[in-house]
RNA sequence: CGGGGCGUAGCGCAGCCUGGUAGCGCGCCUGCUUCGGGAGCAGGAGGUCGGAGGUUCAAAUCCUCUCGCCCCGACCA
């Protein structure tokens, strides 16, 4: 592509709304433009990169035996009602009605549609296993779209679904997808790790997230440097042990003005872990009290799973006051009526605890679980912290940040059951199909690649997903130079490289700056300095190294460089 | 949805407090000179100051409502 004909609107300054590097650089380099909150137009450069990622996805998924389909965006409500998600998915689901008042939604994911398809078409064990995927626009009315293409309301996602006869088969499909994903992200030039994850609203029993390590990531991950264990903090198990403690008798103490754990802890001159936080939640409409040691944070995902609830939220002040008959800050398990109490396992049989007394300005000391109050369920309820013991090897965990670019789930029969996706085995017996589902955020992968590969001048594309491999830069736009550039352009194109030619009548500095911003892996500079010796300068974006190569050798030289890089990274 | 902030030329911003001529930098157009890391000079185009109401002789500026956007939290690829 020649710059003079191209649509590459680069910007010197990033729009004020862009917060993270990838967003800024995508806007500045002319890849994307915003239409509305979380809704973006892909310009030619952005589209090229996205297409390259999609191509890698197709190659690797096809290689693993999956087949591409294309499912409708417009989904009838009826299907979603069958699985119960019309209600469960909530406000995130974009709903609409047609002229006959029939209800539809725009697909935020496609378990319903694909399972319905398979339920209709698959009869026999001979049809299994089956693995289908699509690359398509998804719609989710995110509460808070942000970071450009990283969390949009309309975005491109690759979603795939596997269908197997049984658990064993499903596990094998899952493993194949993990392998495919590993190849995909490696080819995209990303440093990533597959971490254990919570299976969330989609449901299911087992899942991994593919996280690209980046300080701007929205996810916190626990990582063990010793055995390699990695998990989303939401999922990362914590087993707390509180120090032994005699306890003493239950006693109500006047604690004026002490609301927070710090204040109460200071009041009694006792360490925070002897305090117990009692947090009141509304879980699917029912009040629940969750107790955790005072020095810890509650993990809402774990709480939700423990309660087997669809939706939980922290009770508001009014509700808390109603339930505890006191101001906010004095909730405790002793004498708390009509509320289910769950607690972190560390509290089981524990004595000498300081808890709220459900009376303004009063706390109990010397409370003992099992004696002064009873808990209906114990579970791991806290958020993992830096230094916690690794569940694999007991070494200290560290906390890192990551961007979730992919997610693999073992779904089980959740959808195949509600949509009646079954098959007959060799003996004619009917079984429910066992499913898995696998997602990759395509735009997010592109953004993550930028987060990991950039410098102060702009993007440094990994060669396999660069919009163009080489940018030819004539220093002077005169006939002699342009003739050489055109020659190089043609031979590179016929060698199969993606090549840009900056034939604009601009000063060289402008071209260099744009080339660095856009992030072409190589610049081929054709100018008087090199031409004196009959040579072209090849400059690597990544290393900044410059090589002088004879004009007639430049094409094959570049071709070798690029090919080598594509292969080594693949 | 709760908390914080912002809407003035394509982009980045000033002006608003204390009402009275709409400004700066970049970009864009024309010309000349330049030409190896975002050139210089000269000339020029471009703005219903997010929208609606109100106060006032007079509103970008004050008041009310509204729409949009961004940041912090719960959701997720």
C-alpha cells in the first residue's frame, strides 16, 4: 500500500479519553476511532492487524480439528429462556423487539445457538466429537466500557464449542484447545500464562484463563515463582490459620466511636486477626452474613460460589440497620436472627474473637464459634494476598496483573441438558452431550500485544501480526529514488510480504516518526547516503539496528528476515 | 448504578471565578524557501462554546434541566 493512497490518519497527540498505552497508540497510529462509549470503528491499519490475528486463530483451530461456522447475531428470546439466561444475564444483554413485538437479543456469547444447532443435527455417537467455532461480533452492554477496544460493548470474539460423548472426551477436547491457544498466543508474540479461573456466570466445573502479563491488566493473578502455579485471585485458594488463643468468656464491651477494624483493634489493643468482620450481603434476595478474619478482604466470587447464588451484593446501610438494630459497623453473629451465617474456615472452633454486638457502640470480646454463635457453612472466603502459601508447594505467592485474552471452560451438560442435545451410543442408549466452550477476545488480543510491545515512539509489532512487514521510506521523492523504491516494493510484494511505501512528499522526519508510531517491524530507507554506495538501509524497529544492503539484494534479504521471524515465533 | 471529573475549531488546551470583540499550539489549504528523526516565513479556511430553558440591556461565563464522554468500584473475551 502506498501512503499517498492509504487511509492512515496518525495523530501527534492522543485524545484525552485514552488512558492506557494500547488505547492511546491505537488511536494515534490510526487503527481505531471511537463512535460511542465502547464502540469503535476499525480503520485500515487496525483491520489488517485484526485480520492477521484472525488468520492465526483459523490456522491453529483448524489444525486442531475444529471447524468454522457463522452463527446469527440476532437471537430469539425463546432460546435464551430455555436455558434461563434471559433472566440471569441481566442488563448486560442487549434486548430488542421486532415489529411484531417478538423479543430478541444481540448475542453476547453463543452457547444457546450452537447447542440448539447441535441438538437438532447430531443424533449418533458417530457424529462426535465435534468442535465448532466462529469469529464474530459480540454485544454486551458493559456497565463500564473502558480502555478502548480492551473492554467494548461491541467487540470481535472467537468463540468455540466442543461436543463429546463423555467426560473423558471432553477433557481431551479441553486439552486440545489449551494446546491450540498456547500456539495462538505464542504466534501473536505474547508472553502469557494459563491460570486457574472461576467459571463465572457461564457455569461449568473447570476453567483456565489465558492472561497476558501487563501492569495495566484488569485482573489480579497469584503466581508461584517456585512451582509455577498460577490462578486468578478470584479463584486462588487461601487456607488461613489463626494463632491459637484461649479466649475467655463472652463479654459485651462499650466501644464508643470504634467502627472500623483498625479502630476496634486499637481500642482493645489486640491484633486485627482477632477481630472478625461480619459483612452483610443480599444473596438472591436473602440476607446473608459472611464472617472473615479482620485483617483480610472478602472474596465475593468465593462467597457467591459458597452460597450457590446467582447474584450477591453488599447490603445497603438501611438494610444493615434493619438487620442489626444498630448503626452500620456493629454487625456480629451473636444473636443475629433470621440471617444465614457463613464463615471463613479459619474461624471454625475459634475462640477469643472480637465481634460486633448488633448494638451501636458495643462489641463482644471472647466470642467462640460453636459456643456463642453457630455458622451454617464454612468455606474459604478471603482474597489471596502477596505472600500467602502456594496451594501447590507452600512457597509464598506473588501477585501480578494480567489481561484476560482467552478463556477455556469445561461446561459439562449445563446447556446440552436444557436444550436437549443428546446422542445415541452403540447400544442405542441416549446420553447427554458433554460440552466445553472456548473464547478469545480478538481486539483485546491486539490491544494486549501493544501493551507488551511498545516504546515511547510507538508500537513495536510482533512480525506475525504487523499490518505491514516493511515500510519503504524514500528520503527524497525524486524520480531516481522512487524508481528504486518501486522496484523494491514490487519484488517484496511478489515475495509475499506485506509492504507499505511512504511516497508522500513529506520531510523524512515525518515518515520516520509515523513508521515508528505505526510500528512496522522493518523500515527500508532509500536515500542519498546509502545510494552513494548503491545501498539501501534496513532498520529494525525492535532493535534499532541498521544494516546496509545492496539494492538488488534488499528484497531477498528482507524476505529472509521476515520469514525467519515468522517461523521462529510460530 | 454509586462516587469523582470533563464537554470551547479535526486533535491538545486557555478563556468561565469577577457576564460585554472567542483565543493559543498542532493539524488542514495556498505560495516561496527547505528536505536523513514531527521545517521556516507569509497568507488563509475552519467554532450554533454539547443541547434546551431561564436570569440579564447583554451569557462560553450565572441558574435549572438534559444529553454525551472520561476516571474509581461490581460484570466479562
